[in-house]
C-alpha cells in the first residue's frame, strides 16, 4: 500500500499559511499599515473599495530596493530578525515579508517602491504569489501597495466575508486604533472615494480631537501612562479601554482588570471607563506572539503588572480628584432660543509623551479620616426630646441632652473659626437636595446625599479595615425568616458576619434573631444590609470585595437623603468634611460636585 500522506506544494501551503495572518480585510490592512509605520512613514493614505476586497495603501516611508521588493513576497523573508535572540526582543510591528507573502498568496498584488538611493521606482505584479510582471516607473520615495480581488482563490474564506457595513466598520476600528498610538503620523482613510477618518499627525491630543471630538478630550485627564476618562464619558462595554504595549495595540485581560478595578468606586454599575494606556515594557517580559495576529499579549509576571497599573491609576485619582469631575460646558443646556454650542473651539493642546512602566512611584498616603457624627445637629429641645423619648433612665436622658447641646455649641464654634479660612461660600439649599456654593467666582452645586455618603464610606472603610468597628445591642432585636440555603451560609460564616458587626442566633427552624449590629445610624435597611451580606457570601466572592460592597451599601443607606432640609451650619459641616477627605465622587461613581465656571455663565447670558 502506497503512502497516503503527501507533502503540500508551496502554493497550497502559502494559501493555508495566509489564513493565519489574513483573516479578513481588517487584518490585512492592519499588517500593511504597520509595515508603513515600521518604514518611518509620516503620511499614509488608505483607499478601500468593494467591502475591502480592493485596498490601496500609499506611504512616504523609507521604501524598498528592487532586490527587497522581490524578497518581500517570499515566505520567511524579513529584515527584522538576524538570530534567534531577535525574536524575543522585537521593537517593531512585525515581518514585512511574512505579511506580504501571505497577502500575495490570496490576491492579485501590486507593489511599487523607491528608496532615497534609487532614481526610479520598481513595480512588481503578482497573482496568487507568483510574479507576473516587473517594470519601473517614476515615483516619490516610499511604497504603494495595491491589493485586488482579495480571497479570489479561496472561495471558503470569501464566502464568510460579512456585509459591507460590517467589514468597513472593522477596518475603521483598526485604523483608528493604529492612529491613536501613531499620533505623529497623518492618516487618511477613504471608503469608496469618501473620506471617513483623517488625522493630522500633530500629537496625541489633536489626534484625540480628530477621532473622538473635543468633548472626549475635555473629559480626559493625562497621566503617566496615557489618558483616563471621567464618569461623563463612561461606556457600556470594555471597547473603549485602549491598551498599547511598546506602541502595539493589543488586548490584555490582566491590564483591563486592573483598569476596571481602579475605577470601582468611580463608575455606576455596568459602566466601563474610557481609557488610553501607552505602556513601554522590556520586550523580554512580554509575549506578543501568543496569537498569529498579535491581538493578545501575555506577561511573565501578571501580578506585578496588575498591581503597578492599578496603583498608578489610584494614586493619580488621589492627587487629582477635583480634576476628575465632569466639565459643565460639555453638558447640554437649552436656552429659550437655541442649544448652547461647544465653547472650547480654538484651544491649543500640548503634545503628550508616555513614560516607561515600573518607574519608582510614591506610596499612597493614607488620609486622616476623623469621625463625623452620622446624625445632623439638633437645633431645639423638641427634636432632642423625641430622640430620647424611649429612654427609661431620666438621668441618662439628661446627660444625653446636655451632650447634644454641648456638641451643637462646639460645632458652631468650629464653624465660626473655619469660616475665616474657607475659600467658598454657601448660598443655600435647592429643593432640599442640592447645596449652592460660590468658589473663586464659580458656581458649584453639591449633592447633599452623595457628600454624606462619601464621608460615611471613608469613615466605615477606615474602621473596617483597621478592625475597629463597634457593635451595639438592639433594643428590639430583628427576627428574620430564612430558607435552607441562607441558613447554610449563616452557619458557615459566623465569623464573617461578626467581623461586619452582625451577631445573631437561631430562633426556630426557619428563623434567626439579630441581636447586635454595627454601631452605625442606618437611616434605613439594617435588615437589607444583612441579607445583602448573605447574598454576597453565597457567591463565593473574596471577602475583601464583599467588604467593599457592604461598606458602600451601608454608606448609601446611612447618608442624609435627598429632600431632607439642612440648616447652614449642617451644610458647612459636611462640605468642610468633604474637602478634608478630598474625594469628589460617591462610592458608586457619581460626581458630588457640578461646577459652572463664571466664564461659562457669562457666555450663557451673552456677556462675552
């Protein structure tokens, strides 16, 4: 019996190999575009037609000599690797020959190129990777690559091309991502002779405006490794977390997780940040060849990467909390005549330069979170009397009353002293919900519930993490009905509940009785927090994550509510405390302050 295993001829093997690199028009354009960047191009024009089956890319890079053009469509030919060590130390995008060989094998390809040493350009034509014609033509220094009839000889791959809108969408997305990191190169993208994207090559901030618009840049903060968006431009998915490693766009689950975790208390549930990271890292510590398309990277030390990225972002937020707030000029306001337009035209933006990862950074400085009374100051005898009307011991009542009066006097004295040092003035309360403040001539609007929620969150977090939480017995214990699953959770996690300040006993077959709770004034929902803790423990989540969620829940439930009237001293008290903490979003990510600058008000009233 003869051998049934045959060695494939070169044409067939090239077509199979092309499938690893050229999955669709998007992946082909990515390869060609990165070749242009590697060649030092500063101007690139991309023309796409017929759903991506026709592509032409022209650049003003260094070009290729006649000999190199011939080699460029041969497999395993590259200028990037001379020995095996070079494989693990690549700082360029890839192997020009490898990409072109794959593209040539599944298309009708034309390559025209000229270097600074050549007086005239060289053109080669190929069909399925076989050179059919060679000639010379006058041209500028650079390279022009034209791909016709992509996948004409691979019907199966051609069959699975998507609609024109889908293919064009994917092409625009990859060009956008490449343009963000190559912000000093101008790029023009045309679909069927219509311009769809253009960048000027004048720096990252101009590129951001040209791609996403001024509103995005206005709501982003520049930091050590790129740009961090605020809650105003948060998104419903992870697609706007752009990560670049040594100038290469790629996805990394560990980096995305670090970014999302660092935004934990800054965004609403189900929202994701708008972030652009440029990370420069030793090539020996990162593997870009996990997948042939190089869309995913892995690291030699995931834990180090995670902690470094997360800590850098958290440190930045600690030092730039006020800057993180949404900018009022980007929100839509309607006058009687028309909607106000963006007033930020004509601004100049600086060029951004990234920094290397793993530079020495300062440690996070723990903030002093002094205890703040959870209840508001009582202003008359009747309110105090109601608070203590259930007190059985008259002596205790009298002592408590005197304490309240003394606290109120002390509070007013403190406020009077601080008033001289304040750089803001409170004008009042709007709808028993918002506090109106003038600061440096600007109008600031504070949400009273979120202010108090943030204060309580910082206080509780300090107490829980230092294990200084106090408990108090309930005058009227709470009886709860539980099912068998909840009972099992309670039996297994007694220590966890006690750590949170909840003490309980069985009270029957399907009931428990809560006798002690955290020494914290819940304005609502002791019982709901208790059952929330049961639910979190049932999911098997890490106790640290559970602690964070419960602290957030308790803070929200214990905070002053919208609709609750406050006097001027109470308003000053919570705002003073907020400024001493220096955190200006609630634990859920909502902003505490909305700022309307004086210039913006002047423009609204047409004074400017």
